[in-house]
């Protein structure tokens, strides 16, 4: 197990009894860029003064990195693409974060321990943000484009979102898609929720486990999927058949409509069929978009020929 090496970081130096600023504490660096090698062997960690990394600068990045926060979301990045993590910033007790600190040290990733006020300032957090005292500065995730849909030629299950605009619904759909091993999620560039830092946090690690495509034209994307052999099933309470009445042993694309309005008329026309989830009663005829999607993914995993592990 790697030895914990973290940089204790404060916004201002404390004054000594005579009113003079106390000497800056020396803190260990753990990044490759700050280590020096002599005689072919790596020396111990070098040191730097706290003043060289002022608060509200740790989260800045020349690569245009994004901030991912929340313990499970950050751990998912370590599992999926640790090479993209630039810094780990934590607050609170070190023991609570020991697993992440070890992962960071194993990858020679700079780790900073901040006081709570400094951590809040660094992340720009509000009282409602569930950050758990953990954030990572990470190179932006790869988002594919509509022109790259040909990459899904061998996929089994794809989700296409037709103007789903609620961030929490998007987050739940992403997590469900990851849980049931869907291959990809297509979301609209305009008039729809996108995978922001908040959505990634609500998805609790799911955003790292599924490929995402940003599309501009749902109808065109559905045509491309059909040309690759996908059966395109629109989730609609007015569908004549249920999912269980369909043969799900073929590549399938589920199309999910917006909250309230459901699928747009034009989108329905590009679906191979409309399917409903049995149930409902007068006044409660349909399900929440995220719940309906989760049920559809479960049915595909149960009845289809996809990976059932």
C-alpha cells in the first residue's frame, strides 16, 4: 500500500505571537512533475510552500478540466480513467478518505487536504451540494458526436433521449443504463439536460460506465440506428404492445420522451414500434421518464440476449 502523501493547504498563513506572519509550512508534493530523479533512482517527495497554490486556484487547469465531486463519482473515475485525474482535493478527516488517498498516491496524483471553508470556496459549492468533502480535477470526459454513431454497429442496447430536460431524470437514466450494461446513451444538444457536474454527481459513478453521444437531430439518429440493424422502440403509454410481447433478442434502441409531453409526433414516426409498460389507472396513466427507462432496461436484460451478468 502506498504511503499517504497529502498537501495540507490553507488560505492564509497564521500570525505568530509578535503579530508577524508565521513561516510557511513545507508540504510534500506527490505529482510526477514535481519529482526529480538522480542516479536512475527516484528521490523522496520534494517540497513547496503553501503560498504557491492559493485557494480558488487549485481547481484551475490548462486542459479545461471538469470538476467531479462526491466520493462514489470520484472513485468511479479512478476505476475507469485514472490517467485523466489531475488533482484530488479533500476536506475533513484523512481516515475517511484513506481509500482515495491511496489510489491517488499509487498514481502519483497530487492530493490536497483543505479546511472546510477553503474546500467550499474551491468547489464553488452551495449548501445543497452533496460533495462529501471530495472533488477531483479531471480532464473532460469524451463525448461522442452524431457523426460517430457508426461506432455502435456492434452494440446491443442503446438509449435515445428525446428532449429529456430534468437533470435528476437524466442522472437516474445514466445510472440505470450503466447498471443494466447499456452500450450508449444519446442526448440532445439543445432543449435538453446535459451531463453537467451536478448530473454526474446524481448519477453516482454511472456517467463513467457508459458512452454518451451528443446529437442534434433525433430523427436522423434513429434512421442511422435502424440502418445498422437496431429495432427502435419508443416508450409510450399508448403503445399497443408491451416489451414482453417483443422479441428483444436483437439490437434495440429505446426512445424516451420528455417529462410530461412524452415523445414528439415526429419522433414517433421514426420508431419501429411504440411499446407500453402495463399498469396504470385513471389519473396515473404513465410513469416518470427515468422510472420507465429503468423498467425497459430491466426487461431487455431479462428477456434479451445481452450480457446478463
